[in-house]
C-alpha cells in the first residue's frame, strides 16, 4: 500500500469519491476495502457501519457467531457460556445514525420488533448502540421499543406517525428527556384521537420546552398553546410545523419570538391558519417555506397568495427575509389570471434571494412585471413561478412499476442468490428499490397525508395536456434578458417564456452584451416555440454555461413521462445547443 494512503486528508478525499456513488455501490466498495486492505480496514468499517436502515446486520452478527448452520439442522454453539457478543460489539460501537421503519423489505422481510426481540431475549446490555447520535423512528412503531436504542449521546431524535395513547405516551415521552438530555434536534409527528387535545397540548409543551438546547424542531402542534410556548426555546434555528387541526388556529399578533430562528417551515390546514402564524411572528426569519393544501377550502384563485404575503410586507423586519417558498398543490380552477400585483407586497423584502411559488392558478406576467421584480430584488438567485400541476404528468391506469436502483446488475446471478449480509459481517442490506415515474417532491420537507392525492394512481385527475395548451405566457426573451441584467447573481429560474416572439433578437448578439454564466439548469420548456435554431442561438448567447433547459434534477427530454406533455421543438433546441457547444470545444 502506498504511504500516501496513510495521510488522513487524502483518505478522506478518496472516501468522499466512494460515497458519491450510489448507496449500494459505495457499500460494496467499503466492504471490499475492509476485507482486502488491513491498513484501511478500520476506516472502511467505520464508513460502512456509520449509518443503518435496519437492525438486521447487527442481529446477523449474533446469529453468525453463535449458531452453526448445516443442511440438516441448526444447533447452538457454546450454550453454557452464553452468547458470544465480540463481533456484535465490534460493529455496534461504529453505528452513529439509524433510520428505522416498521417493516424492511428485501430478500428477507424483517420487522424491527423482531430484531429488537432478539436483543431482549439474549439480554444484550443497553444501550445497544453506545455511540448512536441520530435516530429516526417511524411507521407507528411503539414508543416502548425505543428504550434499548436511547443513550446520553443522542443528539437527534425523530418520532413520527405514532398513535397518541392517553396513558402510556405521556409516561414514555417524559422518560426520554432523562435518557437523552443533550438533544438538539427533535421530531414529534403523531395522530391524536378526538377528546385528548387538551391533555396532549399541555403535556407536549412542557416536554418539548424541557430541552433548552433544541435547535431544530419538527412538530405537529395540537393547538395554539403548543405553538405559543415554543417561544421559550431561545436556541431554536429551524422550526417545522404540520398543522392538521380540523379548526383554524388563531394566534395573537406578535405573540411568537424566536431570537435565533433562521428557517420557518409549516404545513397549514387553511389560509386562515397560515395567515395567523405569519402575523404571530414578531420578527421574520431568513427563510419561510409554506405548504398549503387549500383544496380543503374549496375553489380559490390567484388571490390565494395575498393573505399570506400581506403579513410579511407589514412586518417591520421584512428586510430579514431572504428565501420565500410557497407550494399550493391544489386542484383549483384552470383560469389564467394576471397575478403580478399579488407579488408586490414582497417588493419590500429588498434582500430576497430565493422566490419559489408553485401553485395551480397560472401566473401571467409581462416583461414589465419581470423588470419590476428584478429591480426590487437585485440579489435574486432563484426565481420560480410555476403551475404545480405541470409536476404531475398524466397518471397511468395501473400502479407505477418498480425497478432496481442503478448499479444493480440483473445478470449477476451470483449476487442475486446471496443474502445482503455477507459471511463476514461487514455488509449491509441492499437499498430498497425506488418507484419509477413519481414526480419530484416539492421543496417543502414535511409531507403530510394529503400529498398522497398526487401519487395515487387510482385517483381522478384533470386533463393536464388541456391545462398546458391554454397556458399563454406573456414574458418574452426581452424580459428574461432584463432579469439577467438586473439580477447578476441569478443561478436558476423556472418561467414560462413565449419563445415565438423573437423580434429584434435575430442578429449576432441577441442579448446585447448581457451574459450570465451562473445559470446552468433552468426550466424553459413550458411554452410553444417557433424557431428552435434561433432560440438555441439566443440561449447560448445570454447563458453560455447552459447545461440543460429541462430544469434542475429533471430526467430530460428522452423519457416517455415528459415527451407527451411538453410543447414540440424544445428537444431540438437542446440538441442544437449541445452540438454548438461541442463544436466550440474543437
């Protein structure tokens, strides 16, 4: 082995390349390094075992060490001396992060309670994972099962989708505070039966506020008291709320004060609740992210945004706001409304860097509107005004197919026959397959039950192609050029550009000297196009570093999911751009 591999910085750099691969490939690479290179074995095992999505690899260490398997029988080894836990401890202390769900699929379907039961029967000392710092506990697993995994080193705990029990839940949650005193990140998302709101509201406030060092809180509040009491958390930097209450929340104006808050994200059950939360904020954070399923409130228009933006503009600290995201994935009217005036309250947020509004009423802006926005937000880096129905192409009549992750070789019969944990316990279970064809999830990180509305293959959907055919964008390339000129830091935009109006843009320098080298992955393909060659030439002149016109993270034009839903001609623009850039390199 080369001596350079003993330099920590070089080794970290190599490991970073390995981790950049798909999860399954990187795990196989680390497992191979652990077996073949003694000098890199410890570092490889640390990387391999630092994160687990199942407890079965640890259970298999005990099985493999203490059980003898042959073709006819299974017998226990060293029954008198107790289980041999040397291999288990060798790997357990390396685990720092665990994300568990109630059921893990794969070649062997195993439930988390079964694996924890093995540790209980064999009387494995607790905590099972002494260096565990991050634990995610999901899919309605009983809180009582948590105990073997809790330890004083735990910094992050996320408990979601559990059913509130009026007797056991308060007892169990209060005990967690004593076992994990150093938590700085907490997630509590649960389902509450009718009639227990008052008890739960009072108790949850006391438990959560007992962690004085909390910096991140992901929470489903029961009522106003649960939110108002959070002001006691002076270190809170990120607050995520999921308000699923049947009734609207009514918080007093300027009743919430978080001196360290950087990000506020919330999912509101109504426009009234969203408005109340924003009015209650005494000081605005740097980032606000709102997910609003307003389909509960009936058919509304583009003025849906107004009661949300007005409290922001009226706040004396509106200049603090740097990022604003709003996602309204509702099936509202198909009407196209000029909504430029709706955004004017945000013009007071002079330091705005990110504006992303995804909703169903179509924003129709003209070039002058875009210039006014660019003048108000000269620091703008991301701009997205998007009909969010375009995220969801026509849904197939049957459930979406499943495919293996990239890197899974179906022709490798030997690999398919092997269990996910190799004979030497250095491997992990394979990554669960991902569904194909699902739309990209909105930027809001807390997805509530209502998001299933967009993913259910059996639900009735509107005719999306009809929606696109009636979309008549008014912004031209002249407006886009003004945006690029007035916002030199712009690196992403998602706007409907009228690519048929090319007057004055057909000469050698259509951009008039305006050139942005930061924009590489915009989305430009939601309008009709008349001259693909001219459009490609304009784009390369004003955006010379352009990599794609299909948007960030998009699979591109060569997938059946997109080919039938986008206006014709943009695939030709994309090809001409690639050919032109290739010719420039020669």
